[in-house]
């Protein structure tokens, strides 16, 4: 397979190397091949399985769920629009700043995720970033105060923290 095409992604490094050996492209067997064949990776990569026809591959970055959770609970008003045409690609959204501050507090300073989230929220408010608890979309749901929304969000972070420690 030509490296300019995407055919090289169809299969694992082991299957591609075995094919190259069988075709005579590789003259000597790589030393690592026996080890990888004896101890294959536990999780297959997304390249070595056939995707469902018509269904796109879902790519999730580690902070995606945190950003999604942030936007479920909070609404950011004023100054949040970021132009993709400007050269200021290093500008972070309020959610990204929240996560950055929270993770710094958690990773570098050793605070709990709940305390880290509180510090992040206070820091953003001091920077005049307008963050308000999101209103309920469904009238059938019981009304929840802004303080309850924040507590629910912080409790979720606390549960995640416990799961990550296990």
C-alpha cells in the first residue's frame, strides 16, 4: 500500500509488517515482531476495525466531557464568540479557561476537584466573565436554584474524582 493513500491504516502494525514480509518487501524479520505477536495490545486501535457504514467515527478528546458538562450547567454571556478567521487562535473560551484553572488547582496544587472547581469559578467571576446557571428547558422539571445547580455540578466533579482514584 502506498503511504499517500489511507489504505495503510487498514490493519495493525503487526498485520502490515507480516504482509510486507510475505510480499518480500522486508527481507529480515524485525526483532520486535515476535514480542508484539506474543503480547498484542489489549485494546485495538480505531484503525483496525471496520466502521459502521454511514456512521462517522466519534472522536472524543479528554476535556470534551468536561466542556459538555460545563455548558449543561452554565451559560456564558458576553464576549464568548471566537472568530475562526482571526490569528488569535490561542484565545480560550470560558469553559476551556474553567477547565484549565480547575486542572491546575487539582494537578499542581493538590486541591480536590470540587475545591478546584470552586476556585476556577471564582477566578472567572473576578475576570468579569459572566457565567450564569442555565435555565431549565423543561417546565415539568422541578425548579432548581442557581446554588443547587452549582452544588450538583461540583458533586458530579467530586464523584468523577473518586472514580479516577480507583
